[in-house]
């Protein structure tokens, strides 16, 4: 069997003696979109940071393609093909769109190659190429952040709150691209607080509550019916 591109096994992690993750088990295979849901403070972002080598594991194991990489640095995780696009987008707001894209030439791609990748996925970025990135709409900034990440040719893509502050139509367009990225063989782990934004295109879902996986399975109607209970401890 082909191992998952990303796997967390009984992972515990925390901050200053306070445990944020209590034995988290998750896996994402090539071509799969896993939606990681849960209320604020559930541990979703910590899970992604652990996956990307940004935050240390207290116990448990992290695997990339079946290889134990527990304790991997963020730099080595990136070299292994893991790309984290954090909440807040992580672009350079004072540079133009084109200059933001050119920053990715460290990947050994030419400027023309990087621009072609970005503009073919999101044609609006070509129209905004000379515009200062910080003056674009939130959705356009998110498109720029996503294409910058894709310039690294990731095998694992970690997205944190992609829909934050964006209009539903923009969110739908972004997630259409995420689904296409997965179809190209990338394993995608999407953190979302708002389930409706991602469940229609996810292949699998997990719900974190207080640092524990309380649900894992298909993103079907039964999950939607249970979300209020999972988030709030109530069906109302």
C-alpha cells in the first residue's frame, strides 16, 4: 500500500506547559482534500504548524510518505514538499503582484514560468500584475498567496482559514482551484472554522474539539447534522 503523504500519529503538542493537542491522529493521501474543522481554540492551526515543522511535537510521530520526520524543521519540511499558507495570507503588501511572484524564483523556476503558473490559474492576477499587492481585495490577495505557494511544487499543501473574510463567490472560486490542485496529486489539508465553506469539495473530514479528534469520516449529511453538537455540545 502507498503510505499517506502526511500522517500524524498520537501527536501531543502545546504552549508553555499547556497542551493544545491530545493524541491527534490524521492522515492525508495524494489527491485527497481533508477538511479539518472545529471551533476557535480547538487546535486546528497547531495541527498544521506541527505538520509543517513550525511547532514542536511533545510526543507522537509525524510521517511524510511513510518516513518518520518527527522533529523536522520548517526548512526541511519545505524541502520535502510541504507548503503552509497561513491565516493572514503571508504576501508582501508593499510589493506589486509581479514582484511578489518574482520572490519565488528561489524555487529554480524562471520569472516567466512563475507568472505563467499564477496567471493561468487566476487570470485576474495578470490584470493586477503592476498593482501593489496590499491594495487588492482580500480574495485577490488570497489568490496571490496560493499561487506563490504552488510555485514550490508542493506534495502537501496546508491551508489555514482560506475563506476568512471573503465573499462566498470568491471562496467558491478558490476552492475550485484547491480541488483541481488535489486532482493533480497533491495532498491538501484545509483548516476551516466554517464548515459550509469546504465540505462540498472535501473528500474527507475531521473535527477537532479541545485538541482531540471527535469525528473523522466522509463529509456527508450526518456530519453536517452533528456539527452543532460537536462544536457546542448541543444540537441546537
